[in-house]
């Protein structure tokens, strides 16, 4: 099906009914969403009546929602509810959904619509819906084709191993469609409960399609046969590669959706009266042929898109929010007339112009390249400080008005340049013919050079390097201004000739690349690399999709190049599209990848659909900007102030911490740079040692004052204080925040440090206490679940003075007092009474195990005040409630390190047991415990000797990436011949050998193993992720057993994987 009609708004008002049921709307007395990352969407929903708040007017954007509540949102936003107004909802018999429950009809409609199936006769309506569960629901409803290449899309997330196999395809599809994103710390958090804010922002893009939208989701030619048979549509969505739309008038909006990927779309004789939004397309281009468009907005995540105007096409306005190339080809109409680089620009890549443009307005720090043609009027706005403009030979800018510092490179000609006050010191490679404006005498003429691209930081700060970076950075806030001086004196960087590898790489072209390496001047413990790809043949760049970067002690060889997607020695893989526009590419590499430096082989491998198409390699002497420490590094007691600040920007409250080090810099002439590390990046204290911070790759600052801001909160500075994105959230309420400031001299020797808490004004301290008290919600399971919220509220209140406490309402005081009382009572309500306090841990068992049971303990609500002191945990299994004697008599079933997710496997128990998790401090003394009664009834598969060995239709695959060995199985062809296979399990030879069992299918069936449904969405199923480097090259034997719906083994496959 290529053309689909959907109306998403007609039933959307029902969403307001759902959210309203959580609390009646009242006067807006508490705007708890101000400053929230989803504020704009929340306000839009409030204005439209789609979202209602609680009785106090709050929205509680970070409160989780249940599966039933999310089904209700979906049922209304997708018109499923109105569909069942006309027919009876199906009958459901889930054991946990009562026919009298409000959720019954919502779950029934979800089942009838086919996006919920339930499991083990349960729908879990009151359970919090996780991010990966929401992804599966949305992908089913939008009928996304689930990608087979999930490993590539998920590779950038450090917790990708937590993405369940049943959700990986859906999660990947939504990431590729730009409907879901990861977190700034490099995680995706698939098991994190979905919040109210995340729910509305997930649904919001779908509400953009109003009325009876036409969706073209398969390649083909659509529209009228000719002008006389022209179509008229209200709103159109194109979500597939290879779509041609012709002879159509769109009276509403056109969305070129992310589902297009990097493919191409063509509009022929199309008129769009509304806005055209471009979220998909790539180097293969979006072609506008003989078409008339008004406003076009380019906002594509994950790479640049090329828009081509041809024939009589006229495009009134293009707003660029991400990297793009605008090209005019054989234009007889107006073509692209006006271009604006939006202040919300979220991409560091260049935007490229080729054609004749009337006006180009740049309102954000950006890299513009005029490769062919002309610009009549170029404007650099005040918010575009440090913009870069490259004007190629033979191109012309008639008039350039600069209101911000700008670097203009290239040999093209600017006829008139007007330098206003903000443009002082701007530089040009080629002197303009006429120079005007109050700062005309400050203009600098420089020697022409290649235009640099913005740096990409590989890895993260605060964690010693972080994970592999992807082409699309998670944090899209403008980078903090880097120090202007070079902190490490080094020899002049030099590139060396490309050597012939000592280990031959066969049948792959050796390409010429020039590499410059030097210590990084902006980040501690890092190397700066600049690549010049100008000598790479254009055919290579256009025919390949990715470039993989390696830094190795030995040359790469054939084995490195065999892996089509990833390689255990590659530290970064990026799209090659930007190199087609700008051959100069630079990056910052933490010392995690280069150690202390020395001679390393720096290699770039270009890969296309058929594997490696070419490579370059160069032996380079690397010198990281390594820090050192004075023998007696001084701890400062003063000289630094840290103040919480609140600013109203566009009607929204923004919170930040202003770090002022001016006294230290003025009193200590040696102090040239400093780093800032918060104790709380998220809501959990990091508690890094000073020695750890000295080894991390951290951003360097040299300004007297820095404004520490939350990710996603500030898009650009609003005053003369530069921004530092060093925290994730909670600046509004985190009264405990502390910072460590380390000062360095010009050689990056640490000479002193300061540790101090943030100071809040009376007004902000009271505001934080009120906010935290408001966050104490009704306890869905137990008050223990809300312990963190209660403790944080108590702490925020306890630090107030008497005068400040008088500003807290009696209602809030009573609420806090009651919560503390309830918490204290529940802590001692367990079987151990006052001997040991309870905490909340979500204890569950796996429902998909053969021959045993796995018990999981989810400890995400563990009290933040105890996390730094808790080191170990252990499981206890008892037939009766746990006693103190049980704990004193043993350490349970094996001590293990404390973790948010812990599990106990290989339990062959059946029946009811009490599962208790005891948490220990560093001295192995019990600190807290959680206990729950669990019924264990493991499944037992049937082996009767009739299962047959299959040798076709099943295959195994091995890949490497992120220092992981990944083994996969695929059996789609087997299922075509054996549809009766409902489940499968896999067992390794290593596992059977360790258990003293022979490598046979019978032993595999009798082994404890998880089992999986065969109808998973992706082609390849991940069997093993091995992070032990010593085992990365090890061969492994596998037995894949297939079962019918009654768990009877019907066939098996035996195979091996080796490098």
C-alpha cells in the first residue's frame, strides 16, 4: 500500500480527557514545566486543550504514565477510539484487567487495533510503560518497516545491550524516524518508564498531520496523469525513498518524513500552499521540478540533505535548521530566493549554496559555503558570532552586512562589506571592493586556507571518555567557547607521507589523505586531528556511505576490513556526506583511544554497500594534551563563587549556575585554565576522586565567569557569560549541587582546586523547596517507591532559614510531614521490623525461561543518600518471611556488586518463595533490604528424540563493534518451510562444556535457557555480546533448537562462528 489516508486530530481532544482524569484542571498556579526541555510542546498541548493539569495547575512532566494511560492516548490520537464507536470492542480475558475497570475498553481497543497482544494472559495495565514498549506500539501503528540493521543505529548508545530483542527493531525505526532520541550521557534507557513529557513529545509529530492526510509510504509515482487531471490534497506525508509526486496541489502542509532516510524524492509540477518540512533525504537529493513552494524548513537528523531546484520552480523561503545543500540546476524560474539559517540550528555541519540567491540571513553560528553562483544580500546576524563563510572562486556576494564576528574565506568576491559594531575584527581572505560601517577599520585580510568544519568531540567528559560518538551528537546546544590560547607548547604539526602498510590489504585501493595531529587546546587529555580528504576521488565519496576511523599500534590488515559495519579496532564511524561539501574534517580524540601517545597508525576506511571501497593510513606521532599535577596541589578555601541564577527568556524560566573564578585568575598569575565538574550530572552523585578528574577528558575554560546550563535548555548565550553544558537536569531544584574546579597553568599542570556548593538566593531556595514538595506524588505501590522524592524535599526544606520556612504553605508542610511519617512507618513494616530498614526494589521473575527461573531486581529507586555508601547486594530465597537470623547466618546466594539492575539465574525451584535482596555497605554490613513473595513455575520443554537436524535456512553471523564481539542467528528462510516453529532457544558449546555436558541437542534442551518467539521483527537475533577482549577472536559452537507452541523440540541447527 502506497497511499494511506489518516486523520489524526479529529479524535485528539480525547487525549485531554485522559490527562484530565489524572487531576481536574484549575487555575495555573504552578507552572512546573517552565524551563523543562519539553516546555514548548507542553504549552502547545495546554493551549489546544489536549493536555490538562492537576488540581494545583501543575503538569508534572516527569511523572511516569501507565500502559493503560498510554493506550488511551494512542487510541484517541490515532482515531482508534472513534473507530470502535461504530463497532463493538473485542472481548478480552486478561487476568489483570477487570471488566469494571476504566482501562478495560482502552486495552480492548488496543487489542482490536493489533498493537497490544499481552503476555501470559496479562496486559499489565497499571505497570509503568517503558520507552522500548512505547517504541513497539508506535512502530506497529505507523507500520514502520523494521530495519535489519539495528546494530548500526544502536551502536552509539552505551546501554544498547539493555534494548530487548523484541523491541530493537522498533527502537531503531523510531530513532531513524527522529521520533525518539537518546540522552546526553550516551544512553537510550530502554527500560526507563516513559514520562508525561516524553509521551506528548512522542505523539506530537504525528499530530502535525491534520485532517485527512495522505501518506505515501512506498516507492512509486503518485498524482495526476497530467495538468488536466491534477490532484488536490489537504496535507501530504512522504515517508519512503523513491517516491515521485506529480501534478498535485497541496493546500495544507507537505512533510518529507524521516522514513525517506538518505533516499530521493521528486516533486514534479507540485504546488504547496502551506509549509514543506524536510526531515528525510540525502545526497541522492530532493528534487523540485517545475514546482511552486512557499516556506520550506530543513530539519533532518543524522546528516545533510540536498535540495535541487529545476525548471520553473520557485521557492519563496528556505529555513535551514540542519546541514543542507541548496542547488539550482537549469532553473528558468525564481529558484531558491531567500534562505535563513535559523537561530535553532542544531547541526554543526555546513550548509552549501549553489545558484543565484536573493537574500541569505544567518542567525546562528554556522558554516556557509557558496560553491557556485551568487548572493545578492548576505546578512550575518548578531547571534551568529564566529560564523564561517567560504566563497569559492568565481562566486560573488553583492552586499554583505555583518553584525557579528565572521571569518570569510575563499577567493570569491564580496563587492560591498558593511561591518557594524558586533563585527569588529572580522577577517576576509579576499578584500572586498568597498568596505563600510563603524568597524570598517578593524577588518583583517588573511591568507586563504581551507575552511574548517566544527570539531567533533569523540567520547564524553566526566566519565573518562564515554562511548563512541555518532554522526548526530546527542546534545545539540551550541558548544562553549574554547580557550583562545594553546595550553600545551608543541612543535609545528606536520603531515607525513602515506606509507605502504606492513601487513598487505588486498584488492582495496590505497587512498591519499593528509593528517595533522597536535595536542588539543580545548580539552584535557586529548588529541586534535585534522583530516584533508581533498585528494579522495569524488567517485569514492559518492559511492560510499560511511568512513570508519582507527587509531592502532599496528597497521590494519585484511581482518580489520572484513567487517562490513563495525570493527573492534575502529573508534568512530560517520557518514561521508559532509566530506563531499567540505574536505577538511577535524575531531578531538580523548586519550582513552591514544594512551600516552607516541607513534600510532591513523587509518580511515571508506565503506559502501559492498564493503570497504578504499582506505588511507598514516603513521602519526600523537601527543595528547596530558595533564599533570603539582607535588602539593593546593585546595582553595575561597576565590570561587557559585550562584544559582534564574532568567526569564521568551516567557520561560531558565536556571543555571554561574561559576565566577575571577579572583583566582587575578591573584594567581600561573592559573591559565580550569575545568568544571559537577557532583550531580543527572540526579545521582558521581563522587569522582580528584585523581579521576585529572585523567578525564574535560572541557577547558579560561573565562572569568561561566554559566553552567542544562542540556537542551539554552540554545545560545543571552548575555556576555559563555555557556558550559556540564549538567543534564534539575538545576531548578538541586540544592545539593557541588562543583570541583581544577586550575591549570599553561603547561596543563594542575596547581590548585576548589570544591564548593552552589548558593541559592532566598527566593530560589524557597522555590526549590516548594517544587520538591510538589513532586511528592501519591504512592502507586508503596511510599518506599517515593523515598527519593521525599528525601529530596526534606533536604530542600531543612536547609531553609526560619524566615524562609515561613514562606512554605501549611498545606505543603503537612504534606511533607505526612510523607516522612509514612516513609518511616513503611521502612520498619517489613518482616525485620526495626532491625533493618526496607527500601523499594522492583523484584520480578523472567516469564521466558526453560528449566529454571531468573529473578531480576530493579533498583532505580534506591535512595540517593545511600548510593555512595552501598557497595554490594545479595539474593536470599526462603520459604518463610526473611528473618535476621537468615541474614546473619549467611550472605545469601552469592555477593555481587550493587547495580540498578541485578539478577539471579539457574534456580530450579518451583512454588511460592520469599525473594529478599539485602544491600551491604563497603564493610559488608547490611544497610537495607527489599522482600517480595514470588511464585516460580519454570517451563519444561519436551525432548522425545523426534527432533531433526536442519542444515539449511539457518545461518550465523559475527560482527565486532565498540570492543564487543556480537554473534547473531537468522532463520527467516527456515520459518517459511516450518511455520509450526513458535519458539527457539540457543546454547553455546562453552556453556555445555562448563556444565560437564556433551554438545548435543538433547543436552541443550535440558539446559536452563531463555526461550524466544520466532516471530521477532528483525532479520538477525543477537545471541551473544562478548566484551572480554581475550575472547574476541575465539570460535564458538552453537545449537539452535526450535519448538512448537507446546514447547516440544521439533528441530535443531548446529553451527560454529570463528573469525
